[in-house]
C-alpha cells in the first residue's frame, strides 16, 4: 500500500510569534542559478535543523523566491497563482511594488542567535547575491503595533494556521508552500499620537487598551477592521496568516507587514479594499497615518521542493 507523504513545510511559515526577527532581501547576480539552487536548499535545510538546535528560544525561519525571479531560478514549473505584487493607487494613497529576488525571514526569542544565523546565511550566499535591504523587527509590548494597538488579533489559531497558509494537494508539486507578500510600512507616529484615543479606536475598529472589537453597527466604513475583514461570495472569510512585526529606529519606524497564504487572492483583495475602498470609495483611514515603502511578492516552497530542485532529495 502506498502512503502519500506530505512535503515538509518550511517551519517559519506557520510558526507562532517571537521576540525578535531579521528580514533579508537579496537580488541574484547574473547567471548564478546552477550554484544558487543547491545553495538555497542548503540554507533551507540549515534553518530547518536550527529549529531543533535552538528549540529553547523558538527559532524558526523560511526563504522565499520572488515572483519576477522564479522562472529564472526554476524554469520548469511555476506555482499556479504566483504573480508580481499588485501595486495600487487611489488619490493620495498608494502601495508601491518593489520586487526582490529572494526573501529570508528568521525569528527567535534570542537576538544573538538571529544575528549569528543572519551572518551564516550571508556567508553561504556570498558571490551569488547582493544584499539590497535588511530590517530587524521586535515584539512591542504585548504584541502591539507601534500605533499602540494589538496586531494580529484575527490570526488563525492552531491547525487552522496551516489550512490558511499552506498550498494543499490540489497543487501537488507546490503543496506545503505558501504565497508570501511583504510590505515595509513607515508610520507617521507624531501625527497618529496627536489624535485622541477615541478617534484612534474609531480608525482601527477596536478598543486600544483591552483590544475589544467594535460591534458591527459601530464600525465606520473606513475603519481598518472593516476594510480588511473580507468575505467571499459564499460568506467565508478571506483569511491570511500575518507574520508581521514592528521594526525601526528613531529615524524611521513602522511595521514589516508579512502575509502568508495558500492563495495570493486574499491579500490582493485586502490591499485593494484598504487603498481603493468599497463601492462608495471608503478607503482605510489608517492608511493616512502610515506609508508603504515597499511591496514584494514571493513564493516559499516546501523544504522538499527546494531539496528536489537541487537534486538532493
């Protein structure tokens, strides 16, 4: 009797939250794909094994390949829905697309371990890629955004995280992979903190201190909750798993927004709803107090796909 073994997911995709994070964005040098494929497999295997080595500090991570670079790196097969980041603009609100070839997402409850691993990744990739952007994130208070509101309240729990985040058996080659969207938001905190708390709460659609969602009739059409909690034509929620964390220094600070999902359509619908708004043009008022600086689309394949593509499975 044959037993179907599900491909192993990269463990950082569905991991629970951490205290610290490092995000690395790279662009590949020309004509390095033959060397890069086994290199990425080695990095992915390394991250997978470190999950056990540093289990006491909840280490996890994953790597993802950019939508515009996928066909160069893996020309034979492509995830069915992988496409460039959906840049969108409406009046003075805009979400730009700035694509990268590779994204590395590592998190841990020990900052020193993350720093060590980031250096190891960089050394393993030496000569094949150029580091274009790096950010270091952190848990703020009790998992709050720098606006002061709890972030990720609507995230799926338990096994539902895998159901939301991972491609299923309908796409066998890419099963246990995930569509990833990353945006670096810079908050306009001086302006935000100038608002009365009640006005902030109306903009979000939740209370600030105890994180209680407004009743449906109390939510403004322009509230953040109203704009991102979407349903399909059958009344099912268009869920994503958020792996976002605050980042920054005194010069610039905000949110590294990271969506992982079994389909890119849920994120795309949310972004359109936030920027373009509803049929009456009611866009997300929170967008007036933060600015997306980047927008990138990736696919994080399973560990087994990465090893197989490198001839190591």
